[in-house]
C-alpha cells in the first residue's frame, strides 16, 4: 500500500465508536493489528489463523489476552485487492461495521494506492482436496488456478441463492464487496435487546443502516446486488481465508458456510502440510 488512511465508525456488536488507521508495512510484515489500550499500552495482534478466537457472528483474533474482532471485511478487502503488508492501529476492540459491506474499506484502499515491494508474494497452492462439514454445511477446496468460489445458500421464505466466480480485485469490488451483513429483522432486534439487557456486546450497533435486514422473503430497502446474502457469505469467506497468512489458490465450493466452518477449513488445511505447497 502506498499511503496510510484512517476510517472511523460505529461497531456492530459493541455499538461503540472506533477509529482504525491502516498504514503501509515492510515486505514480510503481513497484516498486523495494533490495539491501543486505555492504559496507553499497545499490543500487536497478527492476523494469524492460530490466534483466531470464536466470537458470535464475527471473526476475531486474540493475543496476550487482547482481542480484535469483526476483522473479516477489512481482511477480505486487503486480500482481494492484493495488499499483503499493513499495520492496522485501532483504539477499540472491534472494527467499524459501516454499512455492513466491504465497499468503504475497498474505497479507502484504492485511494491509498498500491505499491510493489521487493519480496515476491508467495501463495498457498493446493495439492489435493480438503473439506470440512457440519450437518448440511459443507466447505471444500480443491486444486485450481487463482481463487474461484461457488457459494450456495437457502433461506426460509427467501429461497435458494447462488454465486460463482473468480475472486479478482475488480470482480470483488463490483460483485462481492457491496453485499452487506444480513439477518432476520426480528432476530436482530431481539439480539440487540438481549445484549442490552444482559450488558453484553452483542448486536448493539445493528440497524438497517449497518446490515441488510430480512423480513420474510424481502430485504428492507431492497438488495444492493442480486442474491446479496450468498455474496456476503463469500465476502466473509475471503476474509477468513486471509488468516492463512498467504493468498490461497484453489477452487472452493461453499454450501451454507459461515465463520465457524470457514475457520475449520483454514485450520484443517494449514495443519496438513501434505495438502499444499508455498510457491
């Protein structure tokens, strides 16, 4: 990345305001979050699959007891736009959600510019198929050139939605990044009320301004892109795959996937060195 940028906004789960400053980093640095704590200390938390922590409806990493969460939209944008090394400084434990899409991050990255670095980018190339499943949910990656994802999702009252295509910078910005986080309106409002009553950071920032909320077979205000829910699941998948630390090349089939299954695939893949090579 050529220049730093800064963005601020409200977070999805805590509902609190957060500011993120994303700066260029040297070759080989990777994606690292620097959390600024209330006592003035800073703790660096690499975007590494081994530091991943399960959190409701988001992806998160934790190091030395310090959590950084809802990282998936920024991670997806950096990965899809071929940005390998940045330092992302944040003054809270959760990144802003903005409108629930990755478009604000993509626009900021594009404006910051992209610079070639001295070390070549190494990629993870699949040598054989790796798959994980949980009930009707299944996620599989097999050898292939580039990154190609086929996604399927079926929602009550909404029907089946599908998307398939190569993940390229231009295609991601046009077809995947605009898709927003989504959920049932009544469930989202109930979740926000539950979090408020219990005093927990859960969906305190959810609203029609920060997510695509579904009422039976419709999205309030309409869909931004056709088949928006499955495209957002693919957005999240791209972000979760980025925790592998290198771009992944392969053909992915995703059936009703979500964060937990995404991270299960990354863990299964990275834990089996016979399934891939770094080239």
